[in-house]
């Protein structure tokens, strides 16, 4: 059973003293976390593996302690890349109407959908099943490779923001459901045999879901601490 904790609300801070006509430059506060549901600001606290932090005002989930270590998350990302490559280079299905079975890969299926006069469907499927999942895997590798060696990657903040955006648009599980429904429906019209790509995308769905279930709380916390250390070292030089 998962333990639960409530994050402490942030202590009130007075407004910075600036001239009335001077532009206000806000300072980043990596020690704080904002609730996405109600905008309440809380003090960031370290979370134990399996522990969750909830907003004190609306009880929304703020963060989750990783059960998997950083090298473990890196291993999940590498396995995800392997499944992604297999899923795009090997046949998704073998279809035979009359005669020899015809292998169809995912890029071929998207191209045939485009050619059949469904460019919007092809673009949406391509974005949610190929482009964004690849972006999620590539960004996770980019961040986790140096971080598992206790090094802060270049452009940590923009990479984390892009990862968050790409994760929202990566919908491998929706593609899997659609592909399975299509295979079952097509089985009545032609002989359809599932290919290795379909199984690879099934594994990829589980890998991406378990990676995103861990959340980004710990990566944000570690990255922010290391960035603050770097800034302090730069200031003392
Ligand atoms: Zn809230």
C-alpha cells in the first residue's frame, strides 16, 4: 500500500524591493512546487520510494517517490528505444487476401493511410505513435544518461519542460488499442497475422507507462539541487 504525505505550504515571502518603472525579473525557486489543479504553492520535500505528496488545498497528486533508481529508469529508456526501433522496422502485420502474405510496417501503414485520402488520420497517428514517443524516449536518455552519473545535462530546464509536453502527446496505448481493433476487424476480410512490431509496441506501452507513472518529481529535485550547487560554485570563483 502506498504511503501518503501532504507537502508543507510555502512560507510567505515579502515582495522584492524594486523601483516602480524597473522590469521585474523573477528568480527561479526550485525548492517550491506548484499544484497544477489549484495553483497552491508548496515547499518541495524529499519523498521516499513509493511515497506520494498531495496538495494540502485540493488533495491533487504533486509528486511520487521513485521505486526505481536512476540507472533503473535509464535501463527502461534503453529498452524503450529498442522496442521503438523494432516496432518501426519490422512488420506490424502480415496480410494476405489471395496469395502470399504481405508484410506491412508501421511507416508503410501510415503512408498507405495518407495515400487512401486520410492525411489527417495519418498525421495524428504518426505524431502520437511515432514522433512524440520517440521524443519522450530520446529526452529521457538525454537526461538520465548524465544524471545517473551524477552530472547535470546541458539545458536541463528546457529538456524537462519539453519532456513534460511530449509525454502528454505520446499516446502509444491508444495506438495499440486501435491496432488490435483493426487486426480483429480485418481478420474477417483477409488473413491477418500479427507481426513482431505489434508485440514490440505492446512492451513499449508498458515501459512508457511505468516510466511516466514514476513522475518527474525526483528528476526536478535532483536537477534543481545540482544547478543551485553549480551556481554557488560559479559565484565563489
Ligand atoms: Zn491543489
